[in-house]
C-alpha cells in the first residue's frame, strides 16, 4: 500500500513535470503541444549516448542532454511551431504538434533504433530502508529534481521580468504585442522551456522505466491527461493532476492489472471532462474556440468542375479495375489493397475533419473496434463475417455517440483530445484482454471474408471487393456532401455562430459527422482483419491514428480525392522504396509539418489548382473566357 | 397573428462594471420597418445579441410573438423565425456565394441525409427548389454575377448584402439587420433600400441598426434612438428629426445626463 503510493507519487512527479510543460505552452500560445512527451525520450536517450557511449560523467552527461534537447526544442519551435501560430487555426496547430511528435520519434528511431533503453540509477541500485520500506535511491532524485524545477519555474514566472512578459502573452497576446513585448520570442521561449522540462523529466525517470522511440506518445498522453484533470493552463493544477494520475495508475497496476493502468488514466480523464470540464483548478474557458477559425487562413476554394471530375474519376476507376489483369502489379497488389482499406478509414476522417472541422486523433481506435469485433466474433464464436462487421459498426456508433455526448458541451479542442484518450483506452483494453484479443501478440486465425458463400480469400478478389466498396462509399459521400448536409458541415467548420443563427443544429451535425467517420473506420478495420487473417494492437494503435491524420492533411482535406492521394503516397512509396522504411516515421512527421507550412490545401488541392491555372491560361490565349454554367457548381 | 412581433421589456445588461443596456423597453410592430439608431457604443449590437441570446440578459424579458425567449439557444430562436445578421459580415469562407445563400435555406430542406446521399428524387427536388429560390434572391440583390465566386472574395459591401440574402433564405418573420449598409456605396445603398422595402412589403418585420441617416429616414416606419444604453427617443422619422435630445446625443453632448 505505502509502496504503491510512493511509486505513484514518483511516477506522478514526472507526469507533473510534463503537465507543467503543457500548461506553460498552453498559457503562452493557447496551443496544446502534443510534442511534449517526445522531448522526454530525446533527453533520456541523449543522456544515454553521452554517458554510456561517450563515457561522460553522469552529471555532465545530464547537463549536456538537457542543453542539447532544449536547443533542439528551440530550433524546432522557431522553424515550425512559432511561425505557424499566426497563420493556422487552433485545431491545425494541434495536428501540427502531432506531426512534430511523429517527427521527433522518427529522428529517435533513426539515431537510436527501436530497442528499449535504460539508464543506470544516479546513485547506485541499492535501495535504502525508511520506516521499514525499501525505497530506490532514484526516488529521492525524482522528488528532488521535480521540487527544484517547480520552484525555479515558479520563481521565473512570478518574480522576473521574463515571467511577467510570458504571463502578459498568456493574458492577451495582442495587447502584449502593442506593449512592445516580443510575442514571437516569448512563444519560442515557452516552447524551449517546455522541451527542457520534458528532457529533465525523461532523464530522472529513465533509470526506473525503460524508454524507446515511441514512448513519447505515452508521455504526451499522460502529461496531457494530468493537465486536463488539473485544469488546462493552471500550474498548480498541472502538479496536482500529475500526482493524482501517477497514484491512480500505480493502484490500477498494483491491484487490477498493469495492462489496465492506461485505461484508468483515460477513465479519470473522461470523468473529469464530464463533471469538471475546466479541471480542478481551471482558469476559465480557453482563449481560442473550437471552430477552425478559417478567417485567418485564406485558402480559396479548390474544386474540380463537374464534367472533368466525372471523366477523371471514371478514368481512375477503370484504370484501377484493369490494373490486376496486366500482371505487372502482382507484387504490389497487397499494398494496393491496404491502400484501399486505409482510404475508406481516411475518407471517414475527411468527413469529420475536412468538412465539419473537428479534429480526431483516434480514428485508429474505431478501426480497432471494427477489426477486433469482427475478428473475435468470427474466431471465438463462429459468427458469419458479415455479422461481425455489422457488430463492429454498431459498437463504433455507440462509442462515437458516447464520446460526442461527453465532449459536446465542452469548448476548446476537447473532442480531439478525448479521441486521443479514447484511442489509448481502446489500445490498453485490447492489450490487456488477453483471452479475447490475444494481447500484444495479436489475434491469429481470422477466416477470410465470406459473403453469401463466396470467400474473398485471394488478393485478387479482395482487391475488387475493396475497390467496389470504395467506389460505392465515395459515391454516397459525393451525394451527401453536395447536398444540404454537406453544406451544413462546411458552414459549421467555417463559423459556428453564424451557422447556429441560421437554424443549423450544430451538435447534431457534429455528432453525425463523427458517427460517419467512426463507421467508415470500423469498416476499414474489419477489412483489415479479414485481409491479413491476423490483427495486432500496433496495426490499429495511436501511431496509425496519427498516420491517418497525416495522410488526410498531406493529401488534402475537404475533398474526396484528398484522402486517396494521401493514402496512396504514404502506403505505396515506402513499399516501392523498401530500404528507406527506417525513415518512414520521420518522413511522415516532416510531410505533415511541411504541408501545413507550405501547402495547406494538400497535394490534391495543389494539383487541381495548378491544372486549373493551366487551363485558364490556355483559355485566355484562345480568347475564350471560361464558361460558367449551371453544372460547374461543383 | 396580432400584437407586436417583438416586445422588449425592461431589459438590462452589465459587462462587469459597464452597463451596456439599462432598463430598455420597446415594441417592434408587426410588418413594419423599425430602425435602431444611436452613436457608437450606444449598445445597439448588444441589444441584438441579447435578443438572439448570445449572452443572457441581467434582468427583464424579451417576447417574440408573445413567447419569452429566455433560455432559448440562438438556434432555437432562429427556428422560431427570428434571423439576424452580424455587424462584421460573417459569410462562410471556403464556400461560394451561391452555397452561402443555400445554407440559409437549410431549415426548409425536408429530405433525409440518407436520401441526399443516394441522390433520391426527393432530395433532388429539395435542392432544385432551394437553388431556384436562391437565384431569385441573388438576382434581387444584384449579386448574380458573383454567384460562383468564393464569398470572401467579394467587396465588404457585397458581403453584407449577401448576409442579408442568406438571412432572407430562412424565410424569417422578423429580420434583425446590424448595419447592413456599412461599406455600401450610394447606388448600392439605394438598391438595399429597395430590397428592404420589398421584403417589408412581403410581410416580414424588419429591425435594423444603421448609421446612415438618410437611409433610415427614407425607409423606416419607426425609429428608436439609443444612447449609452438607454432609449432617449422613439417615434416616426419626422418626430425624431426634430427631437432635441437626439440632436444633442449626435452632436456630442453628454448623452448620459439625459438618461438619468
Ligand atoms: N462582450 C462584451 N464584453 C464587454 N463589454 C462589451 C461587450 N460587448 C459590448 N460591450 C460594451 O457595451 C457597450 C455597447 O457596445 P455595442 O457594441 O452594443 O455598441 P453599438 O451601439 O453596437 O456601437 P457601434 O455603432 O460602434 O456598433 C460598449 O461600451 C462596449 O464596450
Ligand atoms: Mg454595433
């Protein structure tokens, strides 16, 4: 009991540090920085290299690692985060930081590989006895360091000129700018300070937890949950939230199962969101609101005209239909199938993100629900596959309804963060529920999809199934999006207040968009399971969710072709350039960040725009003004 | 229906220490065009925000068609047939002018989303009717040539006009317009005046906030003058033009004293 509490407080101390980093960046810039956890890993692994590989003394190595990580954070912030602040709406900023998280994880993967690392304890492994309890010496380091960091941060923020300026930016950036405060500098400073705090947290924790390249996601989510429990933007709340979370997780791990400890965190978060949306020490509503304030970003409208769109899509479908017959593509047929399956999932995400403007970081979780429901029912209960798919859809619908009900009344980017937390919950349930799901090693022996006695057992048949399904779903969405439903979603994305004033039921439409995205993801997850005859948690985990966001943004959101371009690019390219697979994560991160920076309409959007300009140019040369007719509406 | 369209009874609103609206009462007669005028910061926009419940009022009551609007959300108020426009035009970016107008007609769409997805005849019919009406209104407002342009590419004045058209698509019973003529040139203002009169003659009650006095005086049936959160005068345009308190408020005398 006492040992559990101590363990929890130690873990909680580190969560508190992370949460402080979140709170700092949030207060100064109004953005939830999902990259926070990556700095923990970066700090700890830098120290590992300096200490173990280069043989530096521990103190020097620790200092070096913190300095390096802070510098890296400052550069990263200056190059990507800070310039985007003025241009991107809040929800895009959230995705940008998710991209940064992927980017740093990719870097770590390249430099340190994927194996777990452990630092030696700072003062030896022998525990000391206090009141009959054996306590690892590292515990004192953690408590001490956390206390020192908290005190220093408090001093910096309340007693120094820089602290005053930081807080001024937090209160009102416009006024701060008018008063001559360098808001850019302060934003960079907060980002670097957060990186530094993260690095310190990672370094003191590394001796008692092993870290690997993708541990950053876990730290980010834990830190975020801590700060959400405590109250977004409150420093006291961050510390209290961190400690509560740490203790709760240790209790869950000690008394239920270590695999469910993540689940506890998420349940705590959802309960907190339901009963105290502003957290225990919340500082009122968030400064920015949850609509993607497109007013700041002038994007214009990218759209293919009706005639060319029909011609082009018919051509693409015909091309895809004859592809397998040529025999040239047999080697990549499996990748084409995966592309098609993921396309369905990302298409759903597009309805939610591209059209309704709500961010979901948990699309993978709905794939997991669809996949596992169908697979478990088929393997363990001998259900016909189609019934399993339906069961998955129903379950996904129920979960999406529940999540939107919980987050509906809340302002801010809570839906995005709740979906991320939900993804973690689903992940931990799947990993934990060994008997049913096969745990981390996955579920094997899933039969082929069979419909009315026909088995889609060969890649050939699967390919055509996915193609047909994709075409049908795209056609349905085309109808929906060009009608009043789609217009209502776009209006909500553009301006909720004005939409409500026109009698548009915002809650209902958001819920519908979320439901559509969940159903699409569920279908895609089921297909995944039946295609591979195997399903493991990491096929539908959080990295998958983030990857789907990247695919959508890179391809181009708010258009139905965008997802196709994005998914094809990110699925087929790594397949073609196999030796570069190591760089995939890094490339995804960089692509996402760069797209936000230089090509906000996505690749599809850019291409269409270029083509359009070329046509215009030809039309102008021939002195024929482009005809605008009734059908050119879309 | 008989009785006034809108009754505002003893409404007050404080923002912290600032009293933006203090004990304001008035009625908007059905089928009339009521103008709300007053110097900058008088509380005109705040009054509109209170009527559409963007924030709750401190005391008093607001009745629309005889029913209190207390506690209704802005969407529910819109559903009752009370539509407003905003002082800074809030057209939807990333949508064309026509699409913007079509969104306004959203509440008249009866077809189910599933019918829309399948592009069934019922959905198609809805869409065609909506489109025909939208084109008619755009023609009336002289915006037809911008039909397929992105709404945010329009000049500010046309955006305000577009907002009026969009509001009209909801077939409101009462239309609240916040400075629709701001940013319009003289000929556009004349067009707007004609449009507003035509709308009123169709039986739609209009209340508008406007700084352009000649517009107000030429089309309004009733004028209400607000200054520092209080009504200092109301009546038909002729009476208002002669009212000494109104002249004082506009000439920069301290309006607050007349209020007490
Ligand atoms: N949300 C708010 N918070 C605090 N004060 C407000 C808020 N909205 C309005 N006010 C204050 O209420 C008063 C009335 O403002 P309002 O915008 O209603 O004036 P107005 O008559 O519409 O002026 P204008 O002609 O310039 O549009 C002003 O003093 C303003 O500062
Ligand atoms: Mg105003």
